[in-house]
C-alpha cells in the first residue's frame, strides 16, 4: 500500500469543498494548488487554502496555468505577486508551470497556434523565474502535449527540468520526447481521486514512492561521513577496496540527492546536517557549508539533467 505521504492532490476552484486539516491528518504531506491563469486571472480559493496549508506544515506547490499566447514573463510575475500576497513561500515550497493550453474548447481555432507557442512561453516563464531568484520549480505537462509542442527539458533552465507528468501510470512512466527518467519528480495517475478532506481531485504520486530504495539525506550523509572517517584513521590504506565499492554505490545516490533537491530540499537544512560532521581540520560554519552546497547542488542538477 502506498504511503499517503507520497500521494498529493492538485486543487483549484473546481474542488469547492477542501478540508486541509483532514487531508493532513490522513498522512498527506504535499499539496499542489492552482494560483493563476494567464497574466490577470487568480483562483479565488487559492489564498486562504495556501495560508491554511502553511499553518498545517504541508509542503506546498503553487502553479500558473499558462495561456501560451500571453508573455511567459507577465504570467510568472502575476503568479509571484499572487503567492506573495498570500504569505509567500516557506522552505520546501515551490512554484510550478502548468503547460497544456489547447484553447477554450475542442473547436477553438487558436488551438494549433497555442500548442506551437507553448515551448517558447514556458522558456520565457522559467527565464523570468531564474531572474527573480527562483532557480528551481516543477513543470507539469504530458506526453500528449509536450511532444506536439516541442517542449523538451533542454529548453528549460536545469532547475526547472522537474517533470510532473500526466497521462501516465506509476507502473509505466511514459516520457515525452526530450525528457529522461531521472527528470521525473511526480506522475499524475488519476483525475478522480477521493482523498481525506478532498473529493474528486487530480491525484499524483511522488517519484520517491516509485523508488523505495532511494536513500534518505541522513543515509547519504552517514555514508559519506563513514568513508571520510575510515580514510582518516587507517594508515595502511586498507580502506580503499570498500571505499571504491562505496563510491560505486554513491554514484546512484548522487542522482537520488538531485531528485530530493528537485522536490524541495532546503540547502540550509542540509548544511545544518553536514556542518557538525566535518572533520576538525575542515570545520566550517553552516553559512559556509550552505554556500558550498548551493554550488555543488547546482553541478549535481546539471549532471542529473544531462547538461
């Protein structure tokens, strides 16, 4: 049975009755909310739900549904204004772009043009996010849309190559062209789920739930610390064979760490874990460790994204 902590709802004004207290009590820890659409429209349910989710300690995602004929820059600015007016982001929260605009109905004559401009609009949105100080976010789309739109991961900044994909299942993840498995952070598996406090909602599962062997941050930290301790205390270098074996194992853990960071890990929190574990001759305060981590995690992100 899947842990409720790995399942999250995607809510908007379409879910008129949302009880976030019951949702949190049911074991869910992530909630995604529609905040804006285009560069002027705001979901009237967003602000109150966003604040309540924050008070409950839920990890939050706020997204803009992109209308692709509109400037991606203006749409990001609108999203940021709305989120800040609702109290802003806490550590672990992220902004997202929802890229699936096909117009306002099956016969909309602008459908083809909207799909054709989707990749450019998403690139504009994420470039503005980077300039505004938001280097990491999620990109929601599906193979059915990203393919015809030409929306590939390479068009987006590394930190926004976090694919949250629809039209797929946890058992078989169907990737759009130009995306790789390690860039998937979540998959939407239904649009009619009944979760505690939220009925008839889109529901998604975090990548972590599909990768039960993925190590935690504590496991990664302890593994690295154990290797460093062995190297420091063994003058005969007999540690090398197990160290080599450990490095092979850690190669996979690097991708896991990058995935965890993409899901909202706070470098400051990681720095707090690492700083006390440094050898005495390499001691550094948390601020120094955090600065180094941000540099390293940026490199990890590029590596995991195939850049």
